C-alpha cells in the first residue's frame, strides 16, 4: 500500500498502480426461497464462522451467511410476503437487521432482537415499499462493527413496476457492488482499528469480497447497485476516464428523473443505483477519489470494467423513473432536533437500551434537524424514508433529493430532513436512529424511538421494563 504525502498536506492512502485486476468479480448468489402454501417466500439464512481467501494465497478467519464471507442477495417484489429462518451458528450472540426496510419493530433485527448462539429467529412481514437497494447486517449493541467487519452482510433488492424499466438481469446488466475497506496482517488476516476516532479505515478494498477485481460487461448499459458496506470509510465514486453516469436511485427509491453526474459520495450504509453506458471493447476503472472529511481520505481503484467486443443494445433511459410522489412537508409538522458531538453522543446522551428518546405517531411525517458539532458523522433512521430539505440552509443538489434512510452530516453542518415514518405501531418495541459509522454506533451514538397509535403518545412509558434474562452490553 502506497501513501502519498507532500506539500504539507495530509497523507493520502492509495492503491493506485498496485492492482493487476486479475480476479473475476464475485457476484453473490440469489437466495432461493421455499414457497409456502399461502405464497410466502421463506428463506433460510445461516450465520456461521469460516475461513476465506480474501488476499491471494492467504486464508482469513471470517463470518458469513450461507457461506464463509458475506451473504446471498435476497430479491423480492413489492407485495411479496416473506419469512426467514435466521440460524445463528456463530457460537456467539448476534442479530440480523434489515437496513432500509419498512416492517414491524419486533421484526427489525435491531439490538433488542438478539439471536443467541444455536438459536433460530423467524421474522416475517409483507414487502410494502417502493423499489430499493436495501441490505442486511447485524445490529448487536457494542459489537455491530466487529460482526459486519468479519463479513456478515448482504444485499436485499426490492423490485416494482417502475424499477423493471431499468436494466434488471441480475449479474449481467444489474450488478451488486458491496464496497468494503480492510486492514490486513502480513499473513492475510483482517485486523480492526479499535483506537482511531472513526474506527477501522482500511488501506485495501474488497468488492463483493473480491480483491483486485475485474468485470466483463456484455450490455451497452449496466446498472450498478453501489453499497458502502464499510465500517467508517466514505467513497467518492467515479471513473478514471471521467465518464459520466446516470444516478437513478438513492437509498430507498428511484429518483423522479435520472441525473447525469461524474462523482457521487456515499458514507457507510448509504446506497446508490447508477446506470453506465459502454461501447464495445472499451475499459474503465471504477474509482474512489480523495476527500477531506476525515473518513474519505484516499485514492482507490475499485473495479476494472471491460466491455465485450459485441454488446447487447439496452433500452434508452429517459423521462420519469418513479411514480412515487415526493415526500412533502405537512402543515404544522412536528420538528425534532438532534445534536451530534465528538463524544459520540446524540443530544448529550449515550445509548441506553431501556430509555425511549422519542415517541412518534405511526404513519406521520415530521421534520428532523441534525446538527453536527464534532467529527464527521452520518445519521440513519430505521423504518423510515426521508428527503433532504436543506444542508446548511441551502437546497440540496438535484442528486440528493431522492428517498433516503442515511445521510452524511459533515462536521459543523446542519441537515434538515422531512421524514416519512412507517405505519406499524408498537408501544413496547423501539426502532433505532444512530450514526452509521459503526465504531460510533457501538460507542453509544444511538437513540431509540417508538411508533405508536396517533393520539396515544402521552400514555406510553419512556422506559422499557428490565427482566432477569437481559444481558445487553
């Protein structure tokens, strides 16, 4: 790994010039469900330990789901009934959270839905939200960073009639890209930075668990689903030849119309869908450009893409993409304020598993104002979709106006969100909001909110009962 420094500037970590792009990009397999008598799609996901060749010729101790590293891609359509058998063969407690999903709190897979070693958790719900690239990963309080870093993560794709107009042939012209940075020991084991301000910022990159990857494409247009699955690093995605691409979706939904751009930044947990044009025989490299936010310093080649000599002609992409209305601010909307600090606190508090921080009427739309007074952070809200209203009192860029669930909040900034909450109410089981820099989350940068029947907010206790079986970190 090379470090570039000089002219008094901060050292830049880079892998540019080091890669030979000799490994075919691994495409996570599509999970195959069993179809139950009522049409429910039932999936089995087994969390397990294993060893994986992450660096060539070197084996690493890893976690995986239905394999030794990462998990299969789950692909469903709006309206599907789904159920899961989540089997914990890790030998230690974990959870499995459905990031970006609308579902009942008891099915959310947050820190309250712990799966003990040897147990099976069986969540179920109906997919009732627009098309999106969501994902799943553990959410065990105090250990989320470790479990995700070891390999417990996978993509969860939702289709609807709008999204089917875009390239949709999985693994051919619809490509998942799970981007993760790693630190490796000399013998190829992953190591974590438990001392740094942000947690682990790696100097090597894996894409779908592949080191030094290349991909051959066979269509004139390819849809890439970008998922920042890293613990702390942010990426400025673009291409080494400067080509533009069309952004077609943010975290949890398509944009109203495609936006042409050359760079897009994603902080941990954020997703974007882009469509890229290719000509026969050409090559380019998906790249991450250097930033100045503390979590994005580095120049990384991510994936070499080679277009086949003959390409299948794709249908043009233009006009309206999404038929889902924009999230609008209602009259007299409730406004909540959240202060982020360098002590990894939200509103001057660390996470308490038994304290309810906010009580929100189910199905409501509110304004949440996020003010950051220290370090780089981001902000993720469970069971919600939001639209960015403004950043430091200025309208967001066109590409930032889609449906999101995670937003980057730089040091010293204020971001206002109009937040659309799900309809599921439960006065006893909370959802989370938190920084998705996983070290910060584990250190307590997280709060809890209940969704309750409108009009019952004042009747709901703000503490959760403890029992003798509790063993939260």
